[in-house]
């Protein structure tokens, strides 16, 4: 009983063309952008089923052969682990070939998709059907898909930026092959699977996100009707300390719906990094000093903070909301630059964020992602804390926040050259120090990548870890699925 | 009627049959993935440079710093070979498409 015998049996079950076992074929799946050793997270094989029945057959074989399966949808998850596993030697259960769009309901504005469907594919499909519905894209939009991103509880920038919050109904294969449809999906001949999220009794969908309790094989989505009008802009504040007043100014406008988008709040270095190389900006060791990035930003007409946002609705509402925002931003010492827009806030696909890789020219990216209660003083405290830890490790300070329900997701990319071993070691130490510093200050985390899951899970308390373990033992008693995901093991 | 029926079939196809082999042709692959970086200035321009088809396939399959690897379940060896052959024939675009939207 071994991975090799599992892969051989898997080849017989789903076709040898859909099994990868050779080192050359596996190499791309072992690539990792995080500052952790590839060998600690390398998969031992890849199996790519095309149906629920094949997923069930592979789970049975994994049980028989004592193999571990690490499910992925499109296998991207850039900066959180790509296709690599929490522990080495697991077999990637690659669901990319399961890519059927099963239903689009033009009346309820919903879709039902398989895990391999990409945002590009669904976007094209809606256009082909002539439906004026928008998707909310995560940063690598065209290359990734709604199932994987939603299951990681990823986010975007439109009013539908909370992807899990706008999902509705799942089909899940449990480790023993049981097929579960959540919510209204359990009703025979269901009419309402994508209409009502909560079903009857406990709401189960959450336990299949950021977890290893089952393999999600279908996901329902709510889609945004394209607004009749919209307008985008950039609000700029010039001083790093303005973070406090700008959050306290934008919060009520988000809460009352004046600013419809979650938007993106970028600091100066993040805005610069997509068009400037580090060498051009600061060709010295140590973190880019705050005054250097601010000076460079001002030279390009930017400031210390840029909030890219959009307003949506009927034309009169857009004009009226815009005027309210302009008055508030100017009143809080900022300025408003109209009609600068992020395509993904208005239903257009883009990969513009990928230009961040040109900053160092390397492949190193790790997202440090604490949750910020949406208060100015907490945002200011987090920025100071992050800056202090990063400066101490010689790591450049970048952040891109989205302003959501009552929180902002303070998503900070650590961008480095992964071919530089010293830089990789330094960024790993920095990432761990950031987790400890933020947890020590009473903050929790929205998401993390392989290599950091145990530490982040521990920061959320022993009771949560224990309950997760008990659920794991109940639903996957042999521990076949993704051991170590989010720190959860038998 | 025949044209209409064919059009309907084409319409229905994406929902029912975009399984493995979702790509219609190399220009579909290009317009759905490559163009976002290689026609916008955020990655090297390829159209009009007549790159070696084998090299295109190897790089796309294995990635490079700043460029993700594209897995066989996403694009098959045959589809990659066709993409490489197509790219080799492409003339330079008239002008680089600016990134969608204004600079962020």
C-alpha cells in the first residue's frame, strides 16, 4: 500500500492520461511562491477526475491504498500555496477537468458550476447567453475559478466581493463517498437550491470552506445584475498617518451603501510596484524607507494611500452618491481623482496585478492577511505594527485592503526574489513574526498559505482546533483528505 | 433554418461540453489567458517575435518567475503544441493594447 500503488490503481480507474506520477510532470505542481521549502509541500502525484463518480472511485482507492488527497479546483491559489500541499507526499486531486457550467438562471441571477470552471469561462458563457450579469473577480480572475476562490473564502472588489457570502448551495463528496447537497439541495426535485442559502437545521456550507472535511463538486453562485450606470475613482490621501481619518471617513459611506464597491485601498509602495522595479526605486539592502516610496508616489501623482472605488446604480443615483463621496473625501483632507478605474470593479477581466512580479523579478509572493475591524485606530495600529516587523526583517511594506461588512481585509503581499535563499529565509521569518505580533495584539486572520497554517490555526485558539479535529474524525475517520489543511488533522 | 440550428448548437455547446478540451483554437487560448499579460506590457511581447514552438510549450507547462505553470488538465500537450505553432505565425500587433482601465 503506497502512493505508487494508488496512482497505478487510479490510472486504471480514470485513465492513465489523467494521472501524473513522473518527476518531470510533477515539477510544475511543486512550484511554490511562499517562502517555505518546496520539499516540505511537494505532492507525490496528481489525479484529474472528470466526474463525481470518478471522485468517489478515487476516494475509495485512497482509503484502500492509504494515500492522502489534496483537492484543488484550478490549482492556482497564488501566494497561498498554488497546488502544493500542507505536508509532502499527498496526491493532488485536481478538479480542473470538471468544468461544466450546469445552470444559469436569468431570473434569479444565479449559476451552478463545477470546480474547474474559470471566471473567464463563466464570463464568456454569460455574454454568449446575452445576459448582462457581472461576476466578482479575485485578482488572478481569468486563470482561476469561483469554486476554489469561494472555498478559500477569497474576495473581490465589487458589491459581491464576499464570495462565500454570495455562494448558495454546495454538492460535497465526503471521504466515504457519501454525496451531500447542502441547503435546499437536499429536497427531492429541488426548485430552490440556488435561491436560499441556509436550508433547514444547521447551516453546513461553512465547514466545507478552508477545511478538509469533503470534496466540493458543485457550487451555487449569486451573480450581480449589471448596474445601469457606474462611476469609478481614486481617493488620495498624502500622509501615512491619514490612514485613521480615511477609514473613519469611508466606513459610513460603505455601511450606508453610498460606496457600492468593496474597492481596494493601496499604500504607496503597492501602487508603485506594478510599474516600478525595486532596483529603480531603492537599490539598497533593507526595507524601502517610507520617505522613499512616498516621494516616488508623489512624483507620479499618487499619495500615501489610494482608495480605488466605484458607485453603481441609476444615473441620478450615481451622480448623487459621487457628490456625497467627493464632499466627504475633501472634508477629510483627501482629493478625488475621477474616472481612474480598476476594470474588475466594473465587470471586466484583467491580470494587471500580475505586474507586481516585475517588482523583484522573482517568483516570491506571500499574502499576510489579518482582519482589521473597520475603525481608523485599528487600521493605524495594524499599519504601524506591520511596518515595525517588516522594517526589522528588511521586508518591503505593501498593503491592499478591501472594505467589506464590518471589517477590512488587510491583505499584505510580501514580494521577494525566491531564487535568493537569504531573502527567502528572511521573508519566512518575517511572516512568522507578523503572525505572532498580530495575534499578540488581538487580531485574527482571514486566510493563510501552506507552511503557516498550524501557526495561524493556533492563534485562533485550542477550542476551535479541537472542534475542527472532532468534525474531521467524524467525517473523514481515516484522514484521507488534505491532512494539515488549516491546521486540521485527525 | 440550418444556419439557425447550427447557431443554436454553438450556443448550447459551452454549457454542455466545456469539459477537457474547452479550447476552440489557439486564438481562443490566447484571448482567454496569454493576452492579459503578453499584450499589455506586463510580460514580454510574444506576437510578432516568432518564438520557437517547443519553447513556448515548455515555458507554458513549467512557468517562469512571474509566470504560472499551465497544467495538463487545463491545456493538453496537443493544444500547447498548436498554440506554439500558431504563435510562431503571428505578426506583430499594430499597437500594444493598453491595460484595461487607467493606471491604478
